C-alpha cells in the first residue's frame, strides 16, 4: 500500500487520486486471501517488486545521469533485480516490461517527455530505442530467471496440462471468467478460496453474455480515457496485463477463478475508482467526497474483517466454502482431511466419500479413504482403496500419486501379514519414484522388523541421502544401529532425529534404551520420563521404566 501511495502521484499526477486509490487498495476485501493464506504470499511479493521496478523506471533518468555514473548503474541493477526477484516470487512479474512500456507510450501520447523524445511518434520501437538500457536490464533479469527455471525443472513448463476443452469452449469460458473477476472486485460479498467454475459451452450462456458486455465496456472505457489523456487509463492497462496470466492457466474446474490472482489487477481497479472519487470530490465538494469515501472504506473494512474471521479455523473455513460451492469435490476432500487431522473419523469418512462420488476416478479421494480406513483399523478396506488410487492415478498419468499409493498399500499388506508382498510393493513404489524417501524409510523399517539389519541400514541411509532433514529416517537408523550394537552411531542418529523433531516421544524412548544399554540408568530414566511427558501412551518408554524399577538393563 505504501509503495502504491508513493508511485501513484508520479503516475497519475494527482495526489488526491493517489491517496484515494491507496486507501481503497488497503481496505479491499478481495485481498484477504493473499494476506491470510500462505499460498497468496507470492502475489504480495511479486506485486512489491513490480511496483518497485515501475517506480525505478518512472523516476527521471536524466536526473540520475546528472548525479553520476554510479546512480545510473544503480538504476539499471535495480530494474534487473526487481525483474528477477519478482519472477522468483511469481511468474506474473513477467509483466514488468509491459507495464513500463505502457507508461512510456502514455507519456509520449501526452507529449510530456523531454527532448529529444518529444517529437517521437507514440510507437513501441522508439520507446525501446530511447530506454534500451532499462529494457536490457529487465531482459537480463528475466533471462537469468528462465535459465534457472529450466535448470531446476527441466523446462519452462515441464508438466502436463491434461485434457483441455475445445478452443471455442475455452474461449467462452475465459470471457465468462473476465466478467466473474470484475464482479468480485465490484461486489466482494461471496468470497471463498475455492470456486466451482463450470465450462461455458455456448455463446448464450449468461456468464458469457455478461463477459462480452463487460469486455466491450472495458475496451470502450480504456479508449475513452486514453484519448482524454487521463492517467487512469494506465490503471486499466495494469488490470488487463496483470490478470492476463490467469487466463493461460489450464482448465480444471477448480480454482480457475481465484481471488489471490486479483491482488495486482486490483491496483488498476482501485486507481480507476480513486480517480472517479477524486473527480466527484472536485465537482460535488470535499465534504460530500469525504463522506462517499468514508462510506466505501467502511463497507470494505467491515467485509474485510468478517472475511478475516473465516480464516481462523480450518473446519469452519471449509464449511463456509461449501456453502458457496456445495458440489466441489476438492473442497469436500479438504474438509475430510481437516477432520482426519482432528481425529474426527466418521465425518472424515463421510466428506471423503462425498468427494469420491462427486468426482469418479479421483485418486486423491481413494488415497484418503485408504488412510481413514487404516485409522479405523480396517486394513483390508484400506488396501482396496489404495489399489483404486493406483488405478485412478495411472489413468491420468500421475506417477507421484501412483508411487504414494503403492507405498501406502505396502503398509497395509504388512498389517495383513503379507510381508513378502509388502516388500515387493515398497520396491514398486521406489521403482516408479526413485527419489521417494518415505518409501525407503518404510522399507528399511520393515527390514528392521524382520531382523535384516544390513538391508534396513542400506535403505534408511538412502532415505537420509534423499532427504537429510527426515527425522523418522534418522530415528529408525538410530534404532537399527542400537540393535546392531553400534551405540555411538545410534546415539548420533537419534540425537539428530531429536534436533529435527524435538517433540517425538518415540525417539526419546529409543535414546533411553541406548542409555540403558550403556548402563547409564539415571540418564535412561530421565529420557523415558521425558518421552512419556510428550506421549503418555508410549509403550517403549513405559517398558524401559519398568526394567529400571526391576533392576534389569535389557
């Protein structure tokens, strides 16, 4: 908000418009998702760097050059860094050069740039020629980011977009999406983090008709403001450019419409509304203008506070979303997961079954049903669901979900007494995903239970090699070394597990057993007691204290 307040007086040439727009931006309810949800933080960071880049670009270049070469170099470095860091935050920062170019063309349209650019026609090429160092800096920042992205991910977009609708249906849906985004900004009452957005298959769909009308009004308003040389036209350009990446997202019916995508575009909306309020104030008087502004801000603030309260607890939060989108399978799944985390198993089962019925062939629902049945001590039903999860994930090509389901299935097979099949199934999970540290850990622990300590050691070391901060693998490896009589290694790995997860009562109990094996009864007793403080039902710690009380060390 402060960056916007600093930037808008330069861009709009009107401090009143800048103040009104900044206040509206600070209070708008659509921003609650970005502020309250960690998934929205990248939009905040990207917007900050976009605003900083625009501020640097719109600062007078001649003034910096007159202050010396160092200041000019700092300007170029600043543009490159803002472009790079903005893209690291979120890909929407790719719009930085476009926003800067739009401002440049608007300035040339007004005829306010200094010589020798004053007589330059309002075309992109002369703008790029006169400010080539700035655009080169932005290009360098973008190029470094793209190189890192390709190196880390193996490509610019190394993922499948899945089956997409026909081009005509996709076009109609995007037109409807344009209307829905404007409706969110104009009337931010039904706010939710999860939107059910069905396809618009015909031109006669009411959302398509509304989208076409909204698009026509938007283009007319942009042209009208541009011809009147009103800086608010730049606000509409920012809205369109910043929202454009959202229209390239693959269609899934889930979260195609997301309030967090409106964070930067809402800057343009607030600029436009601030300009309207400023014009109203000049025409109708400061008192009426102030009353109108206070009324809008009060309404926004009340809605924002009410929306903030929705984010306090996850179960009511998901229920509130279901009141708006009751047929959204993903939302029922998330509510089921929340119930599962709170050990409310009947409700978790009901919500997850609902998700599975709303979206047949849904691998996440089948996998979660397996977890719930496992918690209900029904390993046969859990194994059945994991087999379905494997089938569903294979049908849509989700290899990571296939590997995860094999890993979970192996655990249930072990519970059913099918140890050989469990080992083969863990190995199948590893074959599909050779970097699956959890499968290596589970397989290593299974070998430990079978007394095959060398195989257990090999798999657990591999798990830690893949994920050095994996506390369960470190704790299990310490247990293996304790059984092998390598007490120093056991202590080292168990202490590392405690460092990674200091709330694990099981690891403290294992440390107590090592201390008891060394003959240090006092330390062992202290560790067992601490384990029971963390987990009062820990059998290993209780048994250790009983051995100490009876005078036994093993």
